[in-house]
């Protein structure tokens, strides 16, 4: 059997370091066993998928040094490799399940589903959907269709017994079927859900091993049920340890730098980042911590993959990156590498309009522009807090700025200017006296500098986001409970209760 593995990122946002992590282990597995590594784009979420996000996936993974054998950009024998181009295939397979009687048409309305979820919550049940449309007669189904009632296609999941499967990393896993919902396979608009599309793709593309994050473990019984419904043999499942943030929870962009481009733009070496990511899920026999990807491919043993989550320790990453700089870059080549990173002529030319009218001497340049080249600004609450503004209010302002910019899907300077005015109005605060000094300190680490908004455009989305997060952490962070309350206030665009203490 020829090993075939894949990763299938969604082009719905920034390329996540978790994608690189899972992609890296799939590549290692494929290369060690002389198999194939496939890239597939899961873009069935038409409202959020964008071509530029897909292009960013290619750019980010290639910067990491990951090369795939088949994919949307290079083709292959089992294409197309973009799910939006495979819709008819999924519809045909959903029809097969209907004909077999292992799936059914469900006519539940949004109101009915809300009522079911509420009832299930009161009864302490895991499953929200009560299967009320599971056993309709063929005549009743035809009658409802003729009346124009919308429907989805759901899988008939067993209601008794247990799902038992072997995970190649976790071992034997058991789950009661009573805890598994009749999942939706095809939505009312004819587009598949993840639970149908990726299984059809994996089968048709002859995927032998599915290496994915631990968060998919609870969905595996659903997926096994789909394989059973088709009469297909499932691949070998291998659930990798989760990447964890400081809070011990899954690494999230809400609190952590997660974009691959952040690490690239902050001056990390791709080989150091990849080496670090292998440490998150694997241990070499001799406990080495610095080694090449070629080394781990040669010595790879799936039994050495970890079973518990791994803390994404950026200090450890910085230590490893320093070792790579010292041991892998000769002194006479160091400036060339630094220049390639951020001191190249094209980038420096972008800074000239910001400083041209501000320079008294050339020596002032670095004082004005140092924040473009520094990762960890020396932030303090005293620096960040505008006069008569509490730390809680300042943190809330910055968090709402992040939400506003995410909603706009635009992190340029002009967008930040609009968002900051929107946030100031929402809190009933003066933009010039509160938001401007807070933003200067957050972005530049000082109370003055070149044009704030033009600087943010040059700094870029990923580093700007992280600076907002770092400022929030410096001010004392926001508890999950307060964040939920703040989010509701922000959605109503009325956060004045947070500025009461100013």
C-alpha cells in the first residue's frame, strides 16, 4: 500500500501556524514512508472563502519549506483539488446514501431546531436534533418537497451501541452512538458540509492516513459512520497533540500570535519555526532539540508522537531561532540575511515619506522608526493609559478595535482610522484624547512618532494585531466572562458602561 496523506486548509482567514504544524507532520510521514503528500483546499464556505486567502496559504506553506505532490496549483491524478469545483460529486454521493436508506431528507425549520436545542439542554442531552424527520414515509417526503419546503440531507446515525476505533496515536477509542447526532451532509443550498465533503474526497483521492489535530477526535465517530454508510474502509486516523496557548487552551488568535506571516515578518527563520513545531508533537530518540527536517524524516517513528497538548512557548522558539542564527548563518552572511528580512531597499523606501519632514539629522531615523523592526515593545500600563482612563476601559477599547477591524476584513491605516472613531463613539469617549494616545503607545511603544495610520499600513495586519494583544495583556487582560459581556455590548454598539470609571 502506498501511503497518501493530506492537509485541507480553508481559505477563510490568515494562514494559521496550526496548519503548518499539521502539514509538517503529514509531510514527514509521507516522505519517511515514500508516499505522497496532498494539499486540498476546502472552500465550501462560500461566504468566507476568498482567492487571496487561498494564495496566502500557498505563500505561507512554501515559506515554511513545505512542498506538496498534488494540489490545486500543480494538479495531480485525483483532481480537482478545490472543493468548490467538486460540488456535483458531493451531491451525487449524497443521493447514493438516500437511495441506500442510510441518509434522509430533514425538513426541520430554524425555529424547530432552536426549540430542540433548548429542550436537549434542559434534559442534559448531548444531542440537540431529536430526529423527528428521520422516519417520514416516502409519500410524506414527496408531499413536503412538492410544497416547496426546504430540506437538508442528514445521516442516519445508529441510536444504540458504541463506535469503537483504533487511533494510531491515542489507541482504542470508544464512544456511545447515543452521543452522536444525525449530522447534516448536504445543506439546503446544495453545498456539502465538511462531514460529507472531506470523506468523499479522502476516499476518491485514496488517502490512507488522516493526520489531523486532536480537536477532530470527537467528530471521528461521525466520520466513521459516513464510511460505514458508503461501505468504504476508513483510513488510519492519527490525532496530533493540540498546540496550546499560555492559558492551557487551544492556541487562538484572540490571545496569541497565530499567523505564519507574523513569524515570517518578525524575523524568525522558517527552518527554526519548523524545527520548533516538530517539538510540539514529537521527541527524537536522543532528546535532541535542534535538527533538520531531513533528520526527523530519516529517523521518524510514529510511536514517538505525543499524546497530550503542547505549550506553544515563544521563548523556546526564540531560543531555538537564536541557535539557528548562530550555528547556521556565517558572520559574513548575517547582514545579507537581515537585509533580506526587512532592511531591503523596497521596504526602507516606504518609510521615507513618514520621516522626510521629521529628520533633524540622519541619526533621528532609527529613533523615529525603531518600532518597525522591534518585536517586543517595552510596554507599561503607565505608558498605555491615557489620562483619566482605567486599565479595564483601555483593554476594552483595544479589544473592540480588533473586532471592528476583523469585521471590516481590512487592517490598513484608513480602516484603523475609521474603526478607532467608531470605537470612540461606541464608548462615548473623545477620540483625540483617549484613542490616539492609546494607539500611539500600543503600536509604537512611545507617545509620539510618524503618522500612525500610515505606519500601521506598513507594519501590516499580523504584527498590528499582536501589538494590540500585547497591550491588552500588559493592561491586565480581559476575563472570558467580561469578554462575552463586552462582545454583546459591542454588537449593539453601546459600550458606555465600560467607560464609566474614566
